[in-house]
C-alpha cells in the first residue's frame, strides 16, 4: 500500500527551508482569515509557503498503538457502534491501530438514560464487547456533562431530587461497566471563564441546583461503584497562548487543586485537544500547566485529539502537511511531561469525523483532521504522530494494561 504521505512531494513550494514549519503555520493566521472571508490573498503580506515537510520515520507503517506502547503510552480513538458495524475495513484499521476504544456518543446520558431510571446499555455493551473481543481497553465517556442530556435531567422541584438523578445515573452506569471500563470521564467541561464566576465554573443545571460540590459528589459516587477505575476530569480549550486558554487552565488547576485537597477520588486530567491547523502553537504555557497538574499527583490523558483544517488552504498536500505538523508539535510538547501516558484521537478516519458537521470548510471540501483519510489510507498525520512517539522518553509500565500487550 502506498501511503498517502508520498503525495507530500506534490507540495512543490518555492525556496524550501526559508522558514520553519512552525513559522509557516503561524503565517496562516492571515491566510486563513482571508480564505474564511471568501477572499483571495489580499490585505496580508504575501505568505511564504516554504517549509520543510514532515520527515517520514522508518517505523511509519507500524500500528500507532504499538509505536506508543513501546514508550508505555496508550494510543486509542473514539468511535461509534454504527461505524464499526457497517464498515469492516474501518473496523480492521481500528483494531490495528487502537489500544483504547472510547464510545463517541453511546455512553452519554441522553443515550444511556433517556427516561428517568430507565437505562439503555445496549450500544455501550456492543462497543465494550467489541473492545474485549479484540484486546482493546474500554474507556467511558462521559457521566456528567451539560450537553447531550435528556430534557428532564437536572430539572426537578427540589435540589435533593436533582442530586438523586445525578447519583443514580452515575451509580447505575459505572456499576454496569465495573471491571470492563478501565477509566471514566466523570465530569466533562465544568470550567467556563466566560460565564463570569470567580471560580471559573460553568453555569450548568448541576451547578445551579447543587453548587460546586456536585463535582466532588460525582467522583465519589463513581469511585464507590468501581474503586479500580481511573477517574478523569475532562476539559477543552487548554492548549493555546490566548487569554481565554490561560483562564481555562487557571480554572482547571484551581478546581483540581481543590478536589485533591478534599480527598476527591480524581486520578487524571483529560485534555481534549481539539486543535486548529491555523493557530500557532507555543508550548511553554502548556508545558508548565502540565507540570503543575502532574505535581498534584495526577496523570494526564490526551482524550479527544484532532486538528481542524477548516481554515487551511484547499490544496490537500499542504493541508495534510500542516495538520501533521500540528500533531507532531503538540505531541512532542505534551509527551515531554512524564505524567502524560495516554493519547486518544476523536475518531480515526476523516470519513467519520464529527468535524464534517461541526467545523465544515467554507469551500465545502471534506475536512481532513484525523490520521486516516476517507479511503482509510494513512496520512502524513501518522508520520507526525509517530515522530513524536519516537522522540518521547520511555515511561513506567502502565499498571492497568496486561503485561502481554505492553
Ligand atoms: C461530539 C461527538 O463527536 C458528536 O458525534 C456529537 O454529535 C456531539 O459530541 N467534546 C466532547 C465530546 O467531550 O463528547 C464531543 O463529541 C466533542 C466535544
């Protein structure tokens, strides 16, 4: 099979090497803005497209999970039952590359408990069985969130009734998967500085009814049902140098510090990492944030990695190089922190990415944010990821992975 990244040769750009890949990506802020506005390259300094392409490592065709596990890092992806059931080639690629499976929607509250105390675990069970049958770890996502919840959830005549909804949902769900889900996203996206609270907590139905203590309660309820599961606080928008990202990092750090001080059973931070191909990536703030989180005694999982090409140029070769560059730069940064031991992409193939719907391109071309293209061919992104895994330091073996699969 000829890997798609040989197409990188088609990116014949003037004066290669005049600026670095990273500078190239940075300059796209201007380029991207004009593309998004539907215009040509007016109003910006003429962009220089010279950059060194991603180098293709010798082990570029080794499955991602294997390259990662050589450094005691878990690699996996989110997926959905209907995709695995309807596309056997995709299912084969999933098994080849992934050591972790995360249900993209099947364990969200709206699916699991559409009516009060009436549970539907069939889609989640199908995925848990698929994972077990193929020697893949199964990770639950997500118990408490403000999105994809049924209309009744978080609404009742008393706070006590809302608390019962929350604890019953968590107890029943974690109990059902105890011993099968090695880890859970317990609380998702509880920080939002834009909501204006001094503690940066997001104003949700849960916060409104129960106050900030709902977060501690959620973790304790999950831990009671499965004391062995790795319980994760998961959030987005933490990666960049913007004021908003800095506020989000501050909010998350404050939250985690408070939880640890209260003895809350939280074991890891999940960094979603929905990245933008057009944003320049400066690693220093992220690196020190990761260190502060690790110093709290927490592990760090990259939980929903993808790189949006929404505002990148139309040329597929250029787009793929830039996306690959962001994968490599980001992973090189986060993997410098030894507490980061898990990398999960939000999907595996461009054919099924949520970004087709949530971040479509203005030119209506299909988006290309994931490791495999729409024909399930490996993209330059895989080379970027493997370069980052290759250059990362080894880690202690992961306790929850059977020794035979490490
Ligand atoms: C997304 C799914 O990928 C979509 O299929 C669904 O329609 C909406 O949710 N952050 C999260 C994920 O924590 O649950 C979201 O998943 C993506 C953003």
